[in-house]
């Protein structure tokens, strides 16, 4: 990984480095490895994360824009019961 410092702007280069490291997942890995985790606990954590990802994908696929927007009627041209004709 290479970060170039342009015109002595070290702060910008540090922000860029931090962003790249975060996107790479280094900070999360360091946090996980801070303390020893027993293999059984590691396995359980991995299963919980997989379940969380699966639920998230299911939730996204259900609300994938296939139906009408919330608060809107399915017939946009017909007036709803809340609207008053004049």
C-alpha cells in the first residue's frame, strides 16, 4: 500500500491512509485479536455474524422496491378515501 504526500499535506495523507486501512478491515481485525478468543467462542461468533448477514439480505430482498411505497395507495390515479373531491 502506498500513500503519496503532496505539497507537504501530511494530515490529508494520514486521513487517506486511515480510510484505506479501514476499508481493508485492518482495524476490525486488530480489535478482534486484542484478546485471545477460544475456538468455541470464535465459531459461535462466526455463526452469529453469518446469521446477521443472512437476515440483512433477506430484509433487503423483501423491501426491494417491488411493491408500492409505504403510505401510498397502489392506484395513484384513483383518489384515496382520505382525499376530498371539490
